[in-house]
């Protein structure tokens, strides 16, 4: 990677691009789960559990300290080869790599992030050469008006690396952070010319209970042109605060409606169950095996109620 500081930090030259969202066809969608909620297991054991449970794909958490840490667990070529072979033998795809990339005003931090994005793209290629997974992240921050121009300018440089190294990065609007809604994500991508390698993660648990309310149908309509990945979990109101739950474990909304609306709108990617850290870190009753089985059972039931076909070979 022969990039210098000037190349990294100059303003990106971008052209308008069409959406990466896949066109509607007769194919199905995949069932996936992330290792974010499986941190009690070594990565290889988590893969075996996910495959045994019946999922089509798995998302690896790869940020520092995680079971798939790119700087330790998945740093060496040999480790990546072993995990790739395990995936091939298990029949699982890697749907995404969960990273932790938050734009910084510090130029030195920004430079390191650009190199890190290139490293993540290489990891994606090493794990699945024929179909590299996307990278997904949140952006952090607390105030949209304060942060949005910083996000725009830093992501312009991020997009240069994505284009050069042929990677895909999907960003999740996140409750309580600066970018929290699909409309804000669309503004950000529009400012950058809608680059096809920068897309959005749709996760209704972060839009439910908004003020004003954001319905499933409206949130899907706002997201379809920019979303290329879907995270699935529930949320409830407890003591006046939003608390996350396993997919399908609450009556706050019907996850089948989420699946149906996205599928009818043309989405053909994975639906990935996410176990919030509120659960796996703080709930003493949480068990990785039981949680994985619950997520699979409830997501499969949502697919069946929605009448959406399943595809294990996206």
C-alpha cells in the first residue's frame, strides 16, 4: 500500500453513482447471526455453533478485544486460512465484518483509520476471495448538526480507499448517536455523490420509538435506495428507556413486517441477528448457545410469516 499522507488527506473527487441495492428478482434472502453476542466462545467454536444451528451466514466482530480481533486473532495468514477452510467445510458464508470506525478530527487518527480500512478489506478478501463480505460500522458522535460535515469530509477519504481496494463499507444509523436515521444517512451519501461502495445498514430497532414515530414502512421506503445490509433485533421500553432484546422476543413490532417490506422493495441480502451488548454483557442469564438458537428460531419464523424464500447461496 504505497499511499502517502497527502494522498490520504486530500479531498476526494467523486462522481455520482447508482445504488448498490440489488434489484428485485425471484431469489431469496439469507439468515445470519453475528459473533458480537458470542464473545464467550473462540471464533472457531462460534462458527461451528452458527453452522450447527442452521444459519446461512455469519458476521465476524473484528475490532480490538473481540473474538475475531484483526490485530491478534486474525492477524496472521495461517489463522485466516484456517478460518476460511472452516467456513468452507461448514457451508457458511461471511456476511459482514463488524468494525469500529468513528471519524476523528485528528489527522493522525484519520490516517491510521484509512490504513485500517485497507486492512479490513484485505481481511474480507482473505476470508472469502470469491465473495468478500462488507465491512459495517457506526459513526459515533452525539449531535448530527455538529458532526455531519466532519462525517462527510472523512468519509470522502474513506471512499477513496474503498474504490482503490475494491471494498464495501456499510454504516448503521444508531440510536443516541449523531447519525440516527435513514434520512440522515441519505443526506450524507448524497453529499458524496451516492458512491456505490458506501452504503447503509438497516436496523429498525434504532428507529422504533423515535419522536416523531418512524414506521417500518416509512423507514424501509427511506432506506431501500441506500441499504445493502440488515441487522435484526428487538427493542422495548423499560423505565422510560429503550432496551434491546433478541430478535422476535418482544411484541413491540412484527419482524415479519420488516422482512416482507424489505423483500418486496427489492432487498436480496442477508438478515443478520444482532445480540446487543446490553444482553451478552449485562444479563447473567444470557447463554450463547440458547441465544443463538432463539435468534434462529424467531428469524426463521419471521421469514415464514412474511412468505419470503430463503437462499443460502447469495
